[in-house]
C-alpha cells in the first residue's frame, strides 16, 4: 500500500525526547516546566457546575449552522456575523490554508514556535517558510528576515500572539511594519491568539489581539478551551 507523500514525516525522536523517556523509565522525579495541560496542573475546577451544563435540554436540539451556533457566537463577541466556530484551531488553520493558498504556495511561520504548523501545512500541500525571532532585552520579530522571505508564492504570515514557547506578544511597531509588508505583497495575516488571555502584566506596547485590524486581510484565532482552561 502506498500512502500520500504528504504523510512522509520524519518521526525519529530527538535527543531531549530520548533523555526524558530514559529518565521516566528509571523512575526519576521530573519537573516538567512545559506542561500545558491544566487538568493535571492542580487547579480546583467547579466540577458540579461544569457537568451540569450537559444536563441542559437544549443539548438535545440539533440546530446546524455553518458558522457555528448563533447563540454561541453572540456570547463570544459583538459581531457574530464575523465569527466562525471550529472544532479546534487546527481545523481553523486547515480552513484558512484552503482559503488562502493553492498547492505549492507558502506561508511564513515564526521560529522558535511549536512544530504543529509543519504538519498542518503539509496536509494542505502548502510549504512552511520560517522567519526568526531574536532576543535582545525581550523577543522580537526579525523584520528584515521576514521581508526577505517573501516570494511570489507567499500567501500569508502566521503570528503566534503570544508566541509559544517564548511568551512574547507582537508589539505595536512590529504590527505597523507587518501591515506594510502585507499591503505591498498582498498577504494575509493569521494571528493565533489562543493564549492571549494569559499575560503576566499590562504592557502599553503589546498588541493583545489583531481582531480589529482592517489594513490587511486578518484572521484572529482564539480558543474557548484555552480561555476556560478546559481542553477536554
């Protein structure tokens, strides 16, 4: 059986993964500072209140809507007609890649970041091109490298705001430069904001969300499971 070439990924574990596996097998105590599953992080959930939601009789009514249940979209924001509910941000990425790209086109994604983009883009026959973040008294986007990475096949710039794993938000000055690049090249912005609610402290230079940006075609993605701390 020959499967699609889109699934030919190198799944060889890296050295950190191998070391972690060996230490767990040896029974060593491990403090995992990358743990992002809130259900195992010791939070006290209002279990009764959460479970009672499943007893609501409205759950027995099927009301199909391509954008997602209207009452849910109205609860999220003031412009439900501009909202689209998906099963996950992964599904949202798949829709956006289909909308914005043809097979062989490119999207720019940050480095460092989590490796999910490579898989999601490959499944849509889209090529990922990385642009670097650099650290100098805080993390910033290397705008020169980003602009130099744009080609005739580039269709969108992906932002992770705040970035995972750096925790850095897009700054106002960076956003102005990004919008200029998008206008010059006809690019869209995909802003992944699933952790935007978890800033440590206020920052006037921080762009908390790109939901109101109109100078370039912009898609802002959040996640109810992340906002509520309920990934299950």
